[in-house]
């Protein structure tokens, strides 16, 4: 049997197809990893007891020649915001501790139709409302690279589980960066598709205007397999951003990459406000792309900084609408960090909300024009490295004169407002060995192009991808 620990999802899938690995082999390896490591990291809320039986069924199907595709028999973890029929969806809250899903989310149905095996639910910030990965309702999820550091949020458990090699891939959700921020902090790859390209039906909402769902994996190619298979199986299929390809999207990664790739790099102060160590890794990444043939196009995107407050207003207004009844009947059951955010939205007016929607519409038109000058935009995923978990105690949060962790979504949240496809992948490491993410963003509905560039960058940056977390 191959050493699974050194394999990406795409490699595992190929081994399953060639019958060098079986779904039962995968169950044995990942189940053992979870039992060994999750007590240290706290990625999971629940591990499903039917996982092993489903692995046996998948193995039998494949042995009979009924192979369904690259996700057949692959274990996938699900952020506990996403419904799985017959299982509890807590959304990380005490309030929903008995909330048994009557049906599965569309994305879960699509994955199971593709042959994937849902192995369990992962931890998250309560109601997916926070960039840090802190949830005082739960056993706090740790960053596998440093157990004293935050994992990023809100898809904290999904990113940490993939980083610690407890699953090959997981579902996350992203309203202001909740896939990309934890992917960056935990040294993995996270992809936010174009808005509404992967169905959010059956996913507990934070902001219906901004919410997306997507994969967190070890590589861009892994995320691409996930997205392509879901797009084939979900309904309606006309959401598929890859429908124009007659052959597999993955077969076209290298052949369709622009001969002279133009990478836009923001030069304004908004995207320059980052820690020195982030800046160093980012600069090295840009230099690496240029030395490998990319044309670097400097671009002033200072006007785009307005997207951050637009994201905040829309999220708060819509979250208040989602939570208004819960706040009346269950106020004391909310965590401090989340209820303090929610109540900050009470002063918003209808004019604030509708004005933000109008600004959002204008931003989308303007950013579309900017992409006439380059193929993909590159910037750091986050402006800072992950802080200590202890900094996020209720006492520190309530007494601090600054918003602890408030800078974390500064760059990611912009691209929820523009609704563009956006990917975070590992760029390098800080002097203390913490991962640093690089974010690629493309035109709306041109998800394939962003994934192409991410895949290319990971190839030329391979020297930075051999490190593993020090958790064992």
C-alpha cells in the first residue's frame, strides 16, 4: 500500500482508480489519524459511525467496475453549517444542539452522487461569524503548525483537519474569507468559487448576498476535482462555470494557461498594510512568478478599499435578519464574540443596507473593467500572521481598545463583494515557521482561470510545499 501521508487527493484518487489503494485503505489510514491527533487539534464535532461500512460498499462497487469518478471512496469532512440528512447541524452553537437535518444540502447530495464518503462534521466559529476560529462553545480548534495559535475562521475545523492530514479534503463556507483565511493560517489551499456557482441550499446562512461554499484541500488540483465533480452532479447544472469544456477541466490546466500570463499586483496603500513577514513572502512570490515568465502589471486598487465596509454592513444587516428570533429567545446562549458582532448591527438602517448594495453593484462593474489589464490578481491572503488563542479570551475581547483580529479579513472580504472566484494557496513561511498564504482572484465566472494559475504557482513554488505541521 502506498504511503498515503505523502499523497494529495488527486494522487489518492488515481491510486484508487488503478486499484493500488482501496476506500477501505483510506478509511483505515484517516480513521487512525483522527483517533491519534484530533484530541490535540479539535477539528471535529462528530465522526459518523457509518463511515467504515460506506468504505466497504465503495470498494465493492469499484471492484465490480462501477467506478463513479475521482471522488469515489474519498473521505470528505463537512463544516457543521452544512446539512447531512439525519445528522445534527449545530452551526457551532448551543442554540441548534438538537437541530437534526431532515435532508442533506445540495452540495452533500452532489458529493455523495459522485461517490464521496462524508466522514463527519467539523468545528467552526459560532454561526460562521468570525475570522479567527475562536468558539467558546466548543473544544477550541488549534492550528496544527502551532497549537497555541488560532487556526483562522470561520471554517477552522475543516482547514485544520486537512492540514493535519486527517482528511484529504473538506467543505468550507466563505462570506468574508472563511475558506481562504483558515487555509492561509493552516498552510493548505482553499477556493471560494464565483458567487452562486456551488449551491448553498441546505447551508445555514450568514449573508445570502455574500455566502459561498467551496473546498479546502492540499492543492489547487484537489480543489479543482471537488468543484468539477460537484458541478457535474448538483442541480441546477446551469450553475456550472466549467460547462463550456467538452473534456475534463483538469485535462486543460497546462494547455490553456496564457502564453504570457499577466498578473495584477496592487500597489496602493490599502493592500500594502501588512506585516513585514507577510510582505517578504509576497514579494518573493511575485518575483518567482516573474522569473517563470509572468508579466507583472502594477495596478492601483485604492478605490477597492470601500469593499470592506460594504461587506460588513451587508453581512451585519442580513445576519440580524437571520438571527432576530434567536436573539429574542436565546440571547444568553450566544458566545460573547458573536453576539457582540450581531448587536453592533442593530443601529443599521434600511438606507445603510440598500446604499451598500448599490455600492456593491458599482464595484462589481468597475473591477470587471480592471481585469482588461491582467489575467489574474495576486495579493496576500491576510495582512497578518495568526495570533495566540489566549489573546481572544472574552476578557481580552471586551477590554481591548482595538478590534482583536479585525484586520484578518481585510483582503479576503473584498472579493465576496465583487463575487469573484478567489483562491488561497501556500506561498511560504514566516521566520517562526508559520504558513503564509497567497491569494489569486479572477474575473467573475472565470473560475477555471484562477484554478489554472494556482496550479501553476504551486508547481513553480514546490520547494515551499514539503514542510509539514509539527504535531506528532
